[in-house]
C-alpha cells in the first residue's frame, strides 16, 4: 500500500495479512483543514441543510436508515445464494463497521453531496475491506478523453491519489444524475437550497423576535387626573406588587383587573406580517421534504393531505424513494465487485421482507398464484425467484 506521508515516490511494503485503508493515516493524523466557503459548496450545504436544519436532518436520516435496513440478497441468473463471499464482505466490510453502518454512510453522502465513494482495500480477488470516503475531500481527475484516470483524496495539506487507468479501480464512485456536470452528481440539498435558506432564516427571525422584540400581552397606561403621566415611587411599587400578587401565575389566570386612578389597559399582539412567517416556514419545510422525496406527512409537517393515511404515505416513500436509491447503490457495488471476482453476482433488496410493502406483496403473489394459464417456471420468473433445474 502507498504510504503518502513519506517523500514522493517512496513505497512501503505491507504484509499481506494486514489490511488498512489507504487514507487511514490521513484521517487519523490530519486536522480538519480550512475550507473555501461558498453559498453552494458541499460543506456549507451540509452544515446549513443537515447539521443546522431539522427538516433536512430528519429527511436524510429517514431515507438513509430505511435504505440501509433493507435486507440484501445475492443472486445470479440461475440461483439465489444463501451464503456468498460478497454477502460476507458486505456483512462485515471493515473492523469498525457493519453492513448497516457502511450503507447508511454511503446513502448519507449521496443525499448530501450527490456523490459517494467506496474504497477497496486488498489486492487480487475480492477486497478484504470496504471503506466509505468523505465526498467533500475527494476530487476526480479526468483524462484527455474525459473519463476519470484517478481520484485525489485531500485533507490537511496531504493528498493521496488512487489511479484508475489500469485494472480494477480501487474507488467505486456512485453519483446521482446531474444534467450539467459530467463528473459529479446533483444532491437534493442543492435543489432545496433556497427552501433551506428560507426555513433557516424564518427560524432565526423567530429566535431574534423572542430575544429582542418579544411583545408582552399588553401595557398599562397611566394618565393622571392632574395631567401628569408619571407614577410616583409609592404608586409604582404598589402597582407592581398588586400585579405580582393577584395577576401572575396559573392560579390567577383569567382574573379580571381593577384599574383606578387614571390607569388604562392596552392589549398588544403580533401583526399579520409577523404571523405570516409561520406559514412561510411551513411551506419551506414542505419544499425540503419534497426535494428529498419524503412525504411531508411522515415528517410531521402539517397542511399536507396528498395521501389518505400514514400507511399509504409510508408505502409511497419506500416505492418512490428508498427502493430506487437502494437499487442504484447495490447495482453499482455489484458491478464494481464483479470486476474483482470475475463472477457476476447481483446484489438487490429482498422485496419479500419489507414490512411496508407486505400488502402489495400479498396481492401480487395471490394474482400470480391464481393464474392457471402460467407454468410454475413462469410464475417464479414473475415473482423474481430463481429458476429450478429439471428434476428438483
């Protein structure tokens, strides 16, 4: 393995029985570094839309956790494997992570930046370990024909290059669709950036209102009989004591106030423009949820009646958001690992074990089972089951 902490060109031999990520020392020894901030770079978007926004945080966690929890099966054109080296690798990709942790990290980076990078550790055959690398630290190096020839992983002033020009690439780059970029994907955070700014600004405005401009429920105005508008010290102390004794606390709620001696009560409240901020914030929250493909009903956002009930919204969430994302990632990993093993094995979610789709599964199985004009082989093909050899 390349030791990029030494001088350029030096190669340190590593015993075959030891496996470690090529970026391990970079991550362990380097500081966070300084980032060139811009309104739409990956780091600032993650800070504003995930770390600093509850709607974006919940949307990413909801999708990533649901997709990572899907049961995964391995199959080829002939059969489904009960046990396979690829499944074993995915079950324990490295010493610090299991399958759910690794896949959740992949899905999270893909949702936050539009790109996910998985590093393979080991030489010859199936990798010994898999590691997820931070997408904001990775840079693609295009060749003369536009195809990537290397990936540079940089942090703290150090850079390690992963060449991909020859043989199997040590990096699996998974990216979402981007209409104007040939090398990097477009994240939901970028599409929802305006809504995130509005939501965060509305939250900041509400906090500032509470800190600096919160209005009391009303004001007591003194107009003296002699034309004076200033209370004496004795009158002021008596008024404050009476307010604290008879008109504060839960037991005094709703008690009428007796005003005398030129005192008058003026109620105060929020203006219509102040109240509109709440609706603006809710509309921005719905836009963020829509950008991520999460039904607002699942996020607890009021005012959305697209789905008749929670179960229907949850089923649509799995069908339209979770499953397409999981199938894209697992297909990319399958193709990448097949280049190392030379064996075509497809990784895909096991649709029969997803509770949210149980109703659809039962209906589909009942329709296929009742079709008398189909053979057993055709029924198995329609249900996505592997073929059975003759005589079995």
